[in-house]
C-alpha cells in the first residue's frame, strides 16, 4: 500500500459519527478539508490542536473549510466526553480498530492532512501561519 503524501489523492474512508451515523471523507469534504487524527487521551491534541483548529474553523468554515476528526479512542464514552469538553464543532468519527490510522500510516498523534476540493493532499502536519496561508490559497481569500 502506498503511503498518502502531498500530491496524491486522499484515500476515502468512512466511520461512525457521535450520533451513530456513517460519514465518509467524500461527503465531509469542502473547498479545503483538514483530516485531523487525534484521541481523547492525547494531551497535545486536546491542548494545542483542538483550540487551534477551533479558531481556524470559526474563521474559515463559512468560506468552505471543513474538518473531519478521526479519533483513535477505543471507548466511545471518552471520545464523546472529549468532544463535549473541547466544544469541537466539526464532524467527527471514531476509528476504534485503527483501520483509518493504518490506511493513512499514522504513527503519532496529533497528525493531519490538508486536502483540496478534489481530494488531493496539499500538505501534511502543517501548523500555524503555514497552514493558514495554504487554507487562504485553497479558499481564494
């Protein structure tokens, strides 16, 4: 299996949402989409990534930014509690068996991919101003 990387198309996946529905990457995409790999037990995910993504989401969602969180939690109650505590407004799925993490060859959390509206990977593990500039360019702001 080829490793997802910049310039390649993101691999579609689906998983269970907090309201027990199925959501796929294909249905969650916007003009720009962040695929955020995280877990309730991951301190950097909760203390740095979630607050940063929350600001990005508030700033750019109306212009076409979507975020889909992929949690590697094994227990739904920890996952649901973290979403509520962190007031995470974007779409979430749980990856209890780590199928999506394996598909994307994720070795550490947090990890992220930024994809364009066609599903092409534009960047991986971007942060701060670099990520904002990429989102600006994808949304043509």
